């Protein structure tokens, strides 16, 4: 069941070093309404963030960090303020912002946004989008619209590629929280946050286990974050 997210404090400015140096469940709702800018060789695209998911690291079975540090997830174990990009399902990239404190391996998955600058470039990168609200509707579509691939993994924020602008922080009464989408474990943890009624928010999909041909049981799916 989804529910409003309670307002606990005044949001920090993204330029403040403390903004990402907090546990991911605190950072995630504070990202809603912020503007993420991506500067790539072919141009600039900016999105207003409308949907995110928090992952909390070693204690979170849905997190890539759950089983410890690997070459793939090493960025998550570093300091906050970096971008973690991973490849999933053999075809898509997804983007996370690494949060604090310290080496806790927390991260926030960027799930959806509204393109507010560079819309022609975003349309070129996402030719299958039927309408502009679909350009960054979902984590893979968002990275495509922003022109992000594996080489952006480990980029600093802010840096030469990414900047996070204040935008218009979401009004607390518009923020909703509920279960994470499409993960096999830890799905019911209410760490998905989104703007109520925003047309760019992706549809909620609960994970459906895949059946193995050999044992007839449920297969495991990849986890976000």
C-alpha cells in the first residue's frame, strides 16, 4: 500500500556537501523535483527527477552491495557524491547516486524524470518513445535520454558530466512512498519514492519469479541499487 511521505526536515541544497552524505532513504525523497544535468559530447539534457528508489547496502538483500564489495559495485563503497552505473538484462544501463555516510554502500536509483532541457536530443536518443512523458519514464529510458553508458560509472557529482541543480523541491504532500519495483528480495521495503500524479512516473511492477527448466523452482532476478 502506498502512502504519503512524512516531512521530517527542511530539504538541503544539492550544492551542500551534506546533501548526498546521508543515508539513502533520507536522500531519496529529497531528490524529487531536483534537476539532473548531463553534458555529453553531442549535447546537454536535463531531467526533473520524479521517481527514485533507495538501497541501503550490506543489510539490504535487494542491493548490489548485499554480498560485499566487487569490481562491479566498488563505487558504492566509496565516498558519497559519485555516480554508480550498472548494466542489466544484457541490454540496459541504470544510474544511481552514491550516498553516505562513509563506506556504507548506500545508493539511490534514479527511476524516472521529466526532460526539461535538450528535449530534441532526448527524442533522438529515444526514438521509440511515443510521447515526451515516456522519454525518461523508467531507469533504462532515463539513462538513454541522458546519454549515459558504462564509462560514466564513477563520475563525480558535480563534475564535467553531471550536475545536480536545486530545481523545485517536491511538496511533502505530493511525495508518495511504497514497495520497490521488480526486485526479487526486499521488495516490500517502502523505499520507492515518487511524485503523486506525475505522468512521467513509471508503472509499478511487482517481481514475478522466473521458473527454472531444471528444478521447476523460482529463479532469482537481478536487484537494483
